[in-house]
């Protein structure tokens, strides 16, 4: 069932059930993080391996304090500036958090999502919500309630309908537990914004194949079923693959070749608009069941880097 009844969603969560929830980044599969049976259900519904840990969602930074050993100054700075918002912080957990949540790591990922319905929901419960993105493991993340309904609706008693996600890609993940802070996942908050807040330069290698510090960051991820190629020069690649009648995912001013499906992430070259459209358009092209999708690389400014990261993973082993 899909609806906007926050009380009903909170009732299901209190009963240990798994509920679809909206956030500003992507939809989540939420359950009581302190109830291990409920957490196991998340892994089962998503078909996710237990080595891939879950993010905990709180109403605010203060409500996370009882679950962590300490909150370093840098986490306060970032939390105050960007929460609620598309940022996840890794902190040292205490033993109130089940090891199942963190896949045995002493560090826990926490965030305060920026969506009015989910913030209202969090204010009605007295436990954190564990929530991965609400897609089957490895597939494209959902940015609309109908994406969740279509793939996982049968396994969920309720999906809270918060409309279309306003950011459209997952949160940026930062490890705050070490001497120097580290980016574990590029996401909906740009690295430039974080650097401006902290007054330091962050080091992140976009083309690292796998990131051992973020166990879930597998190279092949966000993958459509249709073959997917990320192009440095989409016009040249289109000529090369023309026989396969590819569909195109492009960005900025673009002259569409005749008779070809082209979805434009942002005609006005706005990377934020592109992030919002990204997963929906990837699904649309995948649903057409063609033989090939060609995607254009975006400029690396702002969220462009995080979008390219998603496109590169979608194309991995394709
Ligand atoms: O925007 C988001 O972050 C969304 C919404 C629903 O909040 N959630 C999300 O969760 O993207 P998920 O599970 O699809 O991706 C979370 C990733 C994991 O794959 C893992 O790489 C990393 O976060 N992660 C979570 N807990 C961690 C931990 N304790 N240590 C290292 N990485 C962790
Ligand atoms: Mg995910």
C-alpha cells in the first residue's frame, strides 16, 4: 500500500516491519535499527549481503548522541551546516547499535534526512531507522514511490509517499573517526561544499575500483539490465554502435539523431537537475528493453562527479 499516513507507517515500524520511506536523496527501506529481526528483514527483502552495512537515520544530531562514543568537532561542524541533508557521517558506535547494522565494524554511518514526512515519522518513534536505498541489491536506486512499489511492493506493508526525491542521488559519506577526514562515497552534497565548510581540501580518487573503507561500494552497482556504456564522446560512440539501435542518455544542448530515443538529464546543463533525473531516466531507458544504452559523461563540477561515479558503476562489466 502507498500513502501519506505517517502514523500508520510508525505503527508498522514499531511492530518490527519494514516500510518504504522518502528522503531527499533516494527512497529507503526502513526498519527499527535496534530490532535485529527487523534489520534481518531489510537484508532479505533487498537481497543484500550481510557484509554491506546500513545507514542509521535520526531526527537530529542530538538524538544520535546516545549511540556513539563521541562526536568529533568536525562532525558537529558538518552536521550543523548540512543536516537535515544529503550527508552521512561515520562515527565510532557504542554497543547499543547491533553489529549487524555495521557488518561488524566499530564505525556506524548516521544521517539526518531532509524530507518533511520522514522527519515527522522520526519524531514519532524512539529508535533510529536503519535504511538502505529501497532497490534490489545492485539495481538502480528509487527516486519515486512507484519505483519502490514496482520492485518491492509485495514485500512491504506500506510505502510512505513523499513524491519525487529532490536531490536524486544518495548521500555523500564522510568518515569522521580518523585524524584526517575521508570521503567514502561521492553523493548528493558536493565535495566543494564540504571543503568550503571545513576550510580544507579533501582527497578522493574517483576512479578507484573498489573502496575497501566502504564495503558496499562495489564496482558494479546501480546497474540496469540493459547493456550500458559510458562515453567520452557519445557522437563517435553512437556511430560505432548504430547497428544496435542504442538509446542515449545525454546532458546539455544536444542534437538528437533521428529515430533514436534520447533522454536529456538537463538541457540547460544544470548538474543538480541532472542528479534529480538520473535514476528515473536510467530506469525509463532500461524499461524499454532495448539492446544498448549509451550515456554521456558529465562535467566534473558540483554533483557532476557523483553522477559520473554512478554512470561508471552502471557501466562496469556491462
Ligand atoms: O542517501 C542515502 O544515503 C540513502 C537514503 C535512503 O538515506 N541510503 C543509502 O543506503 O544509500 P545504502 O545502504 O544503499 O548505501 C549505504 C552505503 C553502504 O553501501 C556502505 O558502503 C556505506 O553506506 N556504509 C554504511 N554503513 C557503513 C559503515 N559502518 N562503514 C562503512 N561504510 C558504511
Ligand atoms: Mg544503495
